[in-house]
């Protein structure tokens, strides 16, 4: 499924969830920290929907991220096994390739992702913020992480834990993609 198709599938779920919560677009926007115009764009299915926004809406509305992304409820309670290279695709931003590694687990308290971060120019880095905390562990390549005005370079085996409210952006270094485990709490 292409990213554009995914946006078209997620958009009505966003709108339906907001309607079910009897919330105006302005109320949802205020509670998630985006403008009403941006929230309406996400519900239109014509623009990329950041994972951080989906997580904020899911948290606010008391549903799992899996429901918003796939339309299916999580169903495993004892454990969720994800084989190498698998996981629920959450390619909601063109910046990175995300795979959720626990999408089928009910009641999870964290969102673990396998993320491939492509190389890019500094000017092309897109900063994001979201609630919670984040843990990154580099598995392949070299990764640059910008935290507000700080620049941190990470190599294989390096990890970083940070407050996700800090504006942050990533890029692979040396003209190559980097692969990392990203856990969002």
C-alpha cells in the first residue's frame, strides 16, 4: 500500500473517532497542539500524517495506535512476536520508514518501532515534537539527531533517551540510511 493510500484510509478513521468523541476540529486541534487547519488537512487524507499526531489522537481518545493505523484492534495479551523484517508498516511520513513492533499487543504502554532513516541535507530535516519520552538505539549506520539546537551523532550500539517534547529531527550520515530501534513512551 502506498503512503497516499494509507492517508486516505486513516483520514476517515480520524474524523470518525473525533465525531464519536463529539469533539469539534478546533477542540481536537487545541488538545493535540496543532492548528485546526492542520487537523482538518490530516482528516482530508491529502497530506502526510505524522506518527506523533496519530499517537496524540489515540491517547486523547483512549484508543490504540493500531486502531488508527490499521482499522483493527490489537488482540494479543501475553506476548506479540514480530519476525525479522515484519511489523505493521506505519509509513505516515516520507522522512522515515517505520514498522511498529507491538501493534498486535493489547494495552501496551510503549510504542516500539524499527525505523530506517535516510540520508538528507540539514535543510531537509523536519522537526517534530510529541508527548512522552523516547529511546533510540542505533543498529546500523550512523545517525544524526538534532534536539532543538543540539546536534548528536550516534553510531552502531549508541543509544539516546530524551524528552519527546524537545523539537527533534533525524538523518542518516555518510550518504547512507541508518536503522534504529525507537521506543516511544
